[in-house]
C-alpha cells in the first residue's frame, strides 16, 4: 500500500433544461452552462480541463385522458466533467456552478492525476515483500529458492501476467446549491498492488 495526497479534484455537473421546443431547451441550457463556464474560467480552470461527457435533447411525453401519448415539451441535458488542478479552488468551483443555477453536481472526487509512479512504487514494495516472505518460508521449510516461474499483479495498476523462461530469475460527495464556497478536505488516497509470485524450489 502506498498513500498519496490528491493533486486534482474532479467535479461532474449536469445542466438540465426543459421548454416547449427543442431549440428553446437547448438555448436555456447553453445560457446556464456558459455562465458557469465563464465563472470557473475566472477561477483558473483551463479549457483543456473541461470535458463534455454527454449531451442529449429529447421530447417529454405525457398521456392525456384519451390515453394517447403526446409530446409535452423537450429536455436538453448536458453533463460535463471539470478537472480542478488547484484543489484549494474546488469549493470555489462548486460555489460558481451553484451560482449559475446548476444544482446537479457530483463530486469533488479527489484523486492523483498521474498514477504511474505511485503504481510502480506500490508494485515494487509488494514484490519486495513477497520475496522476503518466500525467503523466510523457504528457510523454515529447509528448501532453496531456484527461480521465479510465474508472476501476476492485480491492483490499481491493473493486471500484468508474466511467465519466466528457462534460466530467468496495482470520494465523492453530492453537492447541492450553496451560498458560499464549502470547506473541502482532500485527505489521502491509498494505492494498492497485490502480487503473486511462484518460485521453483529444491
């Protein structure tokens, strides 16, 4: 296990507007999101860190007394992920989004932007621990370790199989509309690597 301090916060926001026509619903959604994007840009969020996850426009139906399905307007829904690189600004982003009238918010999810080095560190610690346990067990059993015949890893870094040749020795929080920037605590993230090593013994 390796503990890491988060260096980014991810916030997912959904703009949902309805109107009598699809065009009106889209215009209302665009207006609301434009206000929110202008506000978070002023805080310091860069264009590259704003990603649209989905955008849909669809009719809303209802059933009148005659039972025949009728269209009762249209919904325009846009879901966007915001990556906040200065996590101290995560609360300000939530405040800005709420001020723009958006109240469907998921996050912030505090995480580490580049996990590569941390996954490698966790893997190295796991391998060293496995080797030490194998050596101790071999000593207790009175046998010698000859070579590694297989290796697998399953953790944050994914699954990596290996077969040796002869002779060769891995938080979300629902946000609601707020009147002031909330105080958020990123804490730490735990990166795990679980390895299995099979040794030939003699």
